[in-house]
C-alpha cells in the first residue's frame, strides 16, 4: 500500500506565507499559491514587491521590467 505524501502547507500563523499570498493574481482559493512555479519579486528590504503567475517565464518583459524597477530603488 502506498501512503499519501504530506502536503507542503505553511502554518496559518506564518507571517512569511501571509506576505507571499497577499500579492498578485487571485488563486482558486483565497490565499493559496497557484503552483510551485509561482514567482515572487522580493525587494532589498525583504518584502514582496510583486507576485507572478506560474505561466509567466522569468524572461517575460513584465517580469524583467519589474526587476529593473526594483533594482533602481
């Protein structure tokens, strides 16, 4: 018999998880991260600036422009 693998879910009280899910496109269920390839742009201060969906590539012009703007701050 095969046992189910545990799911990677952060504790609800996790401040990090709360900050990650508060940015960007709304997932199917409130506060869920859409997929494991979801991207987060984090500023020099350690705070999330923007959230990008899994279907966006890191080379997408929107992602690249966001990175340039963040580095200029």
